[in-house]
């Protein structure tokens, strides 16, 4: 039985409003590609029932349906997007791909990198320092050890503070995260146990500019620290792991030992991750990339 040639977008009410106002560039482009291929488009609240739907569906940052369905997500900036069949970013195609800086045009990569340094951080990206500190940007669920993590965030902080006892360990909380009383108590206990831990209210990016390196589960702060030329240690799986020291794949102590000399090719990686492996809405080829991606995932375009 042929599926109905209708694509349902399942979105939050604020995003539906944005789409209807023509202010969501990616969904506008994606919808146009589908309409050009003869699809009808419907917008549905993400809370709507979906199990009986036999057509095509697109979700935003939510698990897709088992068939004829994808999930979409920004690749850490509104200009760059991905279309995937898994919600978990560490299972995405880009996460499984091999990054080889030797295959990147260095001149193009440097030009692209410098452009985005300026666009994202202005002069700050060209005036970095190393003050000896370690930045740990937190996310949520501090006392839980989840499946994609090498250990809980609290244990990550403890390991780092113990290993780098002679360094200031600057811990920042996620501005949109609601921490439980248990998490807050655990963080306070660590700060009392390790005098080098400083729970800071300064913005993470401001600290990244002056710190030596970043330690995190999988915060996007580690990705953006690349624009300051600062290396990272990841304690959790993620899609931008390629140039970090990843303790889900190596011993923690090995990562700690290597981090001070770790100097990957940041420009080549940013170009590869955004320009080659994502859909860049600033490029004329964006529609072709959308069309090719959907075809590769079995959509009849």
C-alpha cells in the first residue's frame, strides 16, 4: 500500500506560529522542497497523537516514527541543520563519519573558520589567553550516570578537581536547567571537598576564552570552544566528538594526561562539520542538499 503523499510536521505551538509567519528558514525551505515533489504539508502540535498516521512525518528534536519519518535539529547554529532518523546525536551519520584533516582544503577552511569566529564572538576569538584554569560547563541530572556517559557529572567534576589540584576548576551551571535539591547539595559538597572548585556565575563562553581547556559531558560549549582554539575532554557521547579526547572511548587518566598538549586542527574540523556534513542554509545548494538527504533516507522525491 502506497503511503499518502502528505508530510505532517509535529512542532511546538511557538514554532508552528513561527512557521506560519514565514520566520522559520529551515522548515520553509524543507516544505518547499516537499511541495515541489508533490507533497502536501500539514502542521501539527507535537503533543498530537501520531501512532496511526500512515503518511510521512517530521519531528523537531523528538524521536521520529518507525517508518517514513525523520527528526530535524539545528547543528548548533540556525544556519546549519541536520535531517536524521535517530534522536540521539551520537548515533547520527556525522558522529559515525571519520574526520580526516588531510583531506580538507586548508585555505578554504581557514577563511570559513575566521568568518565564523568573527560572526560568533567578534574580537574575543582573536584575543584569547591561557590562565591555567579548567572550564566545566554543566548540563542537567548531576548525580545520575546515564547510558551515554562515562560517569555522572558529579563524578566528572571530582575526577577533574583531583587530577588538576593545582588548577582552578571553574564550574558553570546551565542557565535554563532546573537543578534538584540533591544536585545542588552534591555540587556544594564537592566545592567544600576540593578548594580548587569554583562554581562561577560568569558566562561559559567568557571563561572558555581564558581557560586552558574544557571538560564536559557533551555540552555544546565544548564545540564552540573550538573557535577559541581550546581543546576539550568529553565524558559523554555526542556528534562533535572527533577532535575531542573522548573518555567513552579511552581511559580517563589518558585523556587527562594528553589534554595539555592536545592541539587538533580546529579550522578544518569546523569546515568539515558545518560545511561538508550539515545543510548550510546560506548556500544556494541547500535545497539540493535537503532533497538528497531525504532521498537517501528513502523518501520518494
